[in-house]
C-alpha cells in the first residue's frame, strides 16, 4: 500500500532515528538546557541569519501556536487569521482556552492579502465602538497554507509592512515550512522568513522528525519569560535533548531541505500526471499537498493501491481528495500510483 | 434636544428612583440575600410560570452573558451565535476571556433560523475531525435582536426543538426583552420565553432600571453553584438589594410592560412618519429601535432638534441612522421630531 | 436595632442619593464618557496630585481587583498577597479565573512587611527551578487591611521601595480607604498613596456610595487599553455617569473624609468602652472595623439591641465578634450600645 | 561519571528504543487512533482490572495534570493538594492558567492525611461565606510523593473514602508510579490504585520511556470529551503511536515493574550505605529518590565520581542532597559510589 494520507504517518527520517538511538544511553540535563539543544539553536540562529533570535523547541504544532500567541497578546487583543487557518478551525479552541479571540478574514486559496489586512485594521479603528471590540493584536499566517499554496516573497513583504506599520507582530505557522522553502518557484529563504516575521516556527513533525517544532522569536523581547510560558502551557519536554538531537540532525548538511525537495518533487510528478489525465487541481499548490477533484470510480480504483484522504463530495459523480508526499514516499510508489491512474484513464 | 440615541441615556424610571430613595436608609444583608431580592425572584418565578427557576440579579449585560455562558459550557465547547450577536462583536472578548469560542452563523435581520442551526450541528458531527474542533455547546440568541427584529413564537419553538433534540441549552439575551414582549405583533409571553429557553435574562438597564439584569435559569441544575460563579465573575453586587428593589418595582403592576409599550408605541409613530415620507427602513423592526436610510441633508436637519446615532454611509448621498425610544421619550418629543421631518419633506 | 454588621448594609449617603435623584432625568452618553465622570476623574487627579493618572470608575471591589491585576500581570506571573488578603480568600477564585496565581505570604495583623516581601523575591530568584515556578509580578496590599489595621507612611514607603527596586508594581486595595485616611494616627494622605502605589482604588461602596470604586493608575502606561479590559471583565457600567455623579459628590468639599472620620470616631468610642470594660481587642485597629473577644453571654446581651457579625468561637466561653461603623451609624446608637454594655458589666 | 540527578537524564530503556526503531518505517493513522495505542490501552484496562477505563496517552506530566484537572473542575472549584505538591509549586501556574485555584494543605513528608482533608472540607462548608470562596472540587496527591514517600493502601483507602463521601474525585499523579508499586513494603497494586482513585496517570517519562504518561479515568463519564480536551491543551501527539509503542513495550511481561524494582533496589543499597555511615535521611523514602543531609566536604568528595542535585544548605557545615536511581543506573555504579563513601568515612 502506498501511503499518501499525510506527512506524519511514518516515524522519523532514518538519520533522525539513528541519532536518537546513538545518543540514547547518554545522560544530560533536562528541559532543553543540554548541549544538543544549544547546538540546534545555534544552527537555527545561523541559518536564519538572526543571531539575537530567542528559540524554544516544543513538541507539537497546537501547543506551539497556543504558546506563541499567548506570549504576544494582551487580554483585550485577538489574533487575525484566515478563516481557513489551523488555529481558527482545527485546534479545539486552544487559542480561546488561553483567553484570546481568533479574528477571521476570508481567504483566497488559504492566503490573506496585505490589502485585506490593512482594510480590516483601518475599519476596526474607524468604528466608534472599537473599544468595545477585540483589537487585532497580531497576524497569523501559515506558510505553506492549509491548501498547500505559498506566499511569495513580495506577498510576505507586503504583509510584514502592514504589520510593522501598525506595530502588530507577524507570526508564521511553519508546520510544513520545509515544503514551502523547496516549493516550485519559491523565491524566499529561511533568512527572509526570519527577517519578515517577528516570530515563526520551523516544523519538524511533518518534515522528518518523530516530533518537534522550533519556535523562533526574531524580534528581541517580544515575548517575556518564554521559558516559563512554555512550561505553563505544558509544552516543556523533560528530556528536551530529544528535540535538540532531532533538529540538529535535520538542520545539518541541508537534510531539512532535502526532505522538503524530495517530497515536493514527487508531489509535482503526481500533479503533472493528474493534470495530464485531465483532472482539475482544487488550488495551484506547488508543495507536497495536492488537492484534486476526481471521479468517484477513479478514487475507488486508486484506493486499491494507495491510501489517501477523502475531503468531501464534489457534485454527484466526483469528490475532492488530498495526496500528501513526504520523506517516506518513494519514487517507485509514485510510479505505481501513476501507472494505476493511466490504467484507469486508458480503459 | 430630543434624545433618541439609546434607551440608556437617562437615569431610572421615576418609580424605580422613588423606590431606591424610599428604602435608602434601611439596613439589610448584602449579596442578594435581602427580602427585596427574594421578593423580586418570587415575582419572576410567578410571571415566568416557572416555580423551580434559579434566579440571580446582576448589574450589566456583558457580565450576565459572560457568567451565564461560562456556567453552561465545558472547556471544549463553544457558544453558537449570529455573527451580528452582541457576544460576537461588542463585548471586547469577554466570552473568550473565560476560555470559550463564539461560533458564528450568518444572520437574517439579526436572526438565526432553526434550519441553519440544525445544519451547523449536523455538518459539525459529520466532519471526521470534529474532535479537533470546538463543539457547539449552547445556542445564544437575542430577543429582540441587535437589529430590533423579533423571533415569533413559532421560530422560538423551532429553535428550542433543535436545541433540545441535540441536548444543547438555549440561552436568550433579553437586554431589551421589554420591547419584544410589547412589540407590534408579538405572539409570545414571558412564560413562553421561560418555557422555550433553558436560561435567559430580563433586561433592566435598557428598560427603566438604573442598572440590572435578572438571569433566569429555567432548566433545573443547568448551572452548578451559580452564586459562586457570579461572585467569581465580579458580578455580585455588595448592596444586592438595589437590584431587588428595582426589579420588584419594575415587575409590580405591569410597569415593565408599560415601559415597553410606551417606547414601542412612540417608535411605531416615528417609523410610520418616516415611511410615509418615503424613506426605507433597513429592517422591519417592530420594537423600540428603528434603523433608516435617510438623505444626509435630512439627517443634518433632524440633528438640529434631535440627538441620534449615525451608523455609517449608504452610498454618496444617504446614511444609516438609528432611532431609539424609551420610557424617557415623550409623545411631545415625537410630535416635534415628526414636525421637523415634515417641514423638510414639504420644502 | 443598631446595625454594626458592615459598612454596606444601608444605601448611599443622603448627599449621594440626592445627587442621583437630581440628575435622574438628564440624558448623557454612556460608558463613562459623560461630563460627571470627567469631573470626578479631574477631582481625583487633583486630590492625588497626579495629573497623569489614568482613572476608570467600576462598580464593585472584586471586579476592580480582577481587572487591575489582570491588566498588570503577564501569564507566567502571579500576585503576591497576604494569606489573609481579600483576593486570596473571598473572591471565589476571580484572580485564578483570569489565569493568575495568588502567591501568599503570612501576615501580621493583616499586614505584610517589606522585609518579608524582599526575602520572598530574593529566595524565589535564588531557586534553581524558578523558571518552573510562578514569578511574583506585582504586590497586592489592602489599606486598611481586612483586620482594620493600617500601614504607616514609613511602612508603605518601605514596601514601595522594595517593589520599585524589583520593578514590581504595587497595587493597593482601598475598599475602605476612607477609614485609613481618617484613622487615629494616620500619617499619610491620598497623594502619598498615589505616589507610593502604582495603582490603587478609592472605595465607594463601603464609604457612602450606592456602589462604585475608582481605579487609579498612577504609573503611566502600566495597563494597556484599560477601557477595553474593563469592558472585557464585564465591569463597564452602561450608565457610567451614575459612578461619576457619586464620586464627584463624595469628593466635593471633603465629604469622603467626613464620612471616614465620622465612622472612625464612633468606632473609637466603641473600642474605648469595650477596653474600659476589660475586653481584649483581637488587633489594634484604628479604623471603623473593631474585632473583640467577648464572653458569649455578653454577646447575647448586646444582640438584643444590636446586629453584628460573629467570627467564631474563642475557647469555651468567649467568641470573636466584629463591629463596623459607617456614615449611617449615629452617635445615639453608639451611646445606646455602650449603655447596654455598661448595664451588663455592672450587673 | 555516575548520574544520580534524576530518573530522566538518559534516553529510553533499550527495549523501548528498539520497539521505536523496529516500527519506524511503518505507516499509521495519527492522534492515537492506531493499533499500538489501542493495544497499550487494552493492556492498561487489563492490568488495572478496570475494563471501562477511559485512557489517553499524553507526552508529559505538567500537561497531563493540567488537562486532567481542567477536565474535572468547574470554574468555581479548586484542586486540593499538599503545599509541596508538584502542581502547587513547579508547574509555572499551569493549573491557574486554566482558571483553577490550587488549594493547599500542609503536608507530612509530602503526604496528606484523610483527617486533614476531611477537616478542610468540613470547615470550608461551615464558613458562612464559603459561597465567596473557591470550593474544593477534587483532591490531588502524588504516589510516590515529591519526597519519595508512599501512601499505604490503608491511607489511600481513607483518602478515597473521604473523597467519595464528599463526591470529590481523587486524582493521583503517578509520574513515578513505577517506584511506588515496587517500593520496599508497598502493599498495593495497580488495580488498587485504579479502584481507589477516580483518575490517575501511569508515568512513563521517569520510568523508562522517552516520554509519555498514560492518563486513566476509572470513573465512567467523569471527564466529558476527553479527546477534545487533550487536543485543546496542546497535548495530543500527532504521531500518537509513539506513545502506544512505548507503553505497550513497558507494560508487556512486567518490564515496567522490573524497571521500578531495579531502581528501588539500587536506591535501597545507597540508603543503607549512607545510614550505616551515620548520615540522616531527610524522610524515610522507600523509593528511588533519597534525600540525605551530608557534610559539605563529603558532598565535594562524592561529586568527583557522581553527579547529583544539591537541595540547599543545612546549617553551616551540611547540605541536603538528592540521589535518584533509574533503569540506567548500574549495580557497578552504586558499588563505586559506596566505595567512595566508605573511603571518605574511613579516613
């Protein structure tokens, strides 16, 4: 069976697993004060070209988002996000549980435009009763988005400009950042992300780690007592070195980008084959997530060899599906998938 | 100057003020354990025909909503509301500050339909990932709505049926309930409200009290330790009898309805005069709030004699305004307003 | 019956009630933007000699404490208080409901010493694991304390020095501030309080108002968006002028101090009579609250003419009681109480 | 160097690491819906003799405590705990961040007595103003305690009886449960724990797992929608199977108890050697944590071969230290430690 359900169905990239095994019997101090975590943080400061960045390694995405947002917002402030944003939909109210409203804007293929953000802020403060409303205190975007699309460098710069003009921190959810950095046509680097955002995270769980997300605060003193905040959110791993070992492995010699590029290359092959066969992509995604409208009997046909997620009906005869590649996907598996597709279309 | 900005620009109805003055030098126990509060609660139990209702008298609307909603929801649940609902827009995140998400549905003239609520719930539980989402834990509606419109008894019954079918408490924000009960064409009583809702409040601040809202929990044991919850929300008035005195005055001999009817009658006269003069009501409101699109120079003209709120432009030449009547509005003031209107239209 | 249960068993001082009645039919804008509130705030800025003070008028003490503390603390911080402090015991968890821990220190007659506070802070930061603990983010004291005792100016200066040395705001709960300012031997003024605290409130509810507390933030920009925070805490009164009218009345021509002095004078007479009769005060309170250990049959004897609170047994034959005077207590009532006391002791 | 700082300084027990490596390339569904997690939960239901137990596997202790407590308490309720309890001291306010007060009782060697708990509850409800206070809504104890001591079965039964009598859930923090179950003189089983508690967790992080805690809710329907609550607390691991694999390994063929017994046996040897040499244990701990008062120069001497934690001075010449053993401690290391000790004492 070919697994294309998600990028976190397998364990860790073998290099990561090897590193964990190799260090297993060592002793080290807990809570991220160990040398491996220090090394990973140094690597991140170097790769982001941000020597003053404050970095914490956390276990998962929801806790990273909740901690980061809680660290920035005051009580009367909310976080502005696309109504398709992960924090607005799929985190079971984790942001609200910390007391913060998620203020939503309509999205285009998962993306927000600087113009819409600017208009929201302007209209908010133009309202006579804005003191009775939740003020936008920061902006949350995902790169890539929940639809697999990416913001170009110019789009990021425009969003960053609006945020800085209004003294509103920009936070980027990088759960799948590996695939944005290596996307077809990506025109930005990790250093660009660090320069344009005030805070972001480098996702590990969905890009080759067993688990782990590196929260990077690039604006000095944006979050007061980050360590205690992470602890309070229950997000401080006792054996913190497990995160340090994983991230230093991923970031050494470009493994993180190789993982991203591998998955993107295979996703592009899947996309090309489906488009060639005449099927419509839901959005034009240059990353490892592909959403397609397919005939229901083709879906049944593909399901004989591949496991992937069904996203709902599309009229009476078609449905939307999602295909996701990862480090664990092999070229041979993609070949087989395409062969089964061709077999169907040539019947 | 004729004040039509809101129903809370003056103090209290003279009978309420007299009652407060007459009892001012008496001593009584605090925190609502006094005889006046007990009397007011008895009157409410009788008028709602709900002898087992649990009742607390609070100071203001935002704290009443926050306390009531916090009392019902578990952490993983949110409150379903119209996206125009007061809790969704104008309470500065009070609901989220208690940890709860406001789940919004599009409204029609401020109202939600049972069909839309049913569909929301059905689709929510049909979603594979609903365990990762905030579950709808209760329904919030306003009667009348923020647009002055009212739900008919049949509409309330349909909403109540949906809620009970899904074991989801129905909460009615009655900040202006006086004007719904006495609206043109209202076909429900206070007892109907109590029977169809699981919890609601009888608004005092906007209907003749200096301040005060009577929270009525009609479903036994819906809220555990309501008294402590009110205290925790900072909503327990030390001299609680002030609330008891006001509500027992308002509810004695139908004063509350008289206040409502007085304001509605005057509002209907304003509406009729404006419609006769050819202007469009924004919505068809049978209560004390009237929203109209008027030419900007008519607005300027009216502003010479009357104070009222401007709600934003409507094209280049018109704007939306709101007129609100109350116990403090006099027939003579309405006559004068209409005369100035006629003076303008007959030029 | 002579009521000595509390200073909030009656309504408002007659001058306050008169002012509310006299303005009842006026119309004004809501939420504290009215001229009366502006006047009251100006008076407070003048009396505190703090022209840059930011002031909000709230309804009650618990909501004022919860709002003020929530406005200052970041999530990882707690508020340091005496273990007898009102916020630590009698506010139903209102501080924790906003996410903040109350860190308690043992008290002496309700008071904290600068030395103990300094030691707490020093030991906290000396602990290796302090990053895993709740940091002291502000200091809360009550003036007078819950036991009726007061801090001298020197004691306040010492506490203020410790707080400023550690950049930790000092907040003073002044629910009964009227009685501290006019206490026997008080050596501080309202301006001293404003100078030494970073934030405090002038209590109205327990000193002649129907209700109301004036929150005064004397350190510029200590609390961001105070207005919205008050709204979010459900503590923004719609008819805000009611608070403005009450405070401008209380603060005009020294009424607030006269109310304080009146109550303190009568309390001193009660204290002297009890001490003369050979009974022990629980603490040496120079304010309007007196705590005494009395024989149980004397308590029964006094209860025939006076209502007051029982605070628990003191051995087999005695109990602790509390006597509280206010503007509503008359010299004749105190004479009568003392006569009944003498009658008992001379039997 | 011999590491006796904690039981979480090394990675995972080799069997656990092997199991993770062996399954690394498999694909499985996320969020704990995989077969490994189901297997681990079945094993727990069998070992606890509680077929109806609801179980979730979480990553760490603080998040497990915060989630469990938040799932049980209503807003007006607090959690009763020893003032030495982990939640009261070392979780950076995680409980308060969810809105709940930690109500503390003095401890004896880290333990609470049923008598003290009963008295607290009785006195709480005897207080006239208890409605203004935070009600004790559940009891939290640690087994073993933070001092290494354990509750006997009889003590647990007494606590459980008090809790059930007052309808107050009993929650046991089992971060180091492995060492309590295998302690010298332990007279209870895992099934006893499950029978006497309403909720507890089986700690993995400190007993051979890389990370992981198994939260076991033995009272049916105690926590509503546990899955969503875990997600909301940011405690739902994407690759949930990692927890399932670890717990099924630990619980298979008694590995968990073997890990516990190994560490306890070595701890008992350390204790015997120190006592034989004439030093005082701080408390009489039968588990893997030993606290001793030692002369400062002995501490320096031992530090040449061993790493362990310093817990503060004990007079001018002595200090308190903590020694902790684990699966990673070897008999040879303990031999060496004892040899160095003897070398010092025989000088």
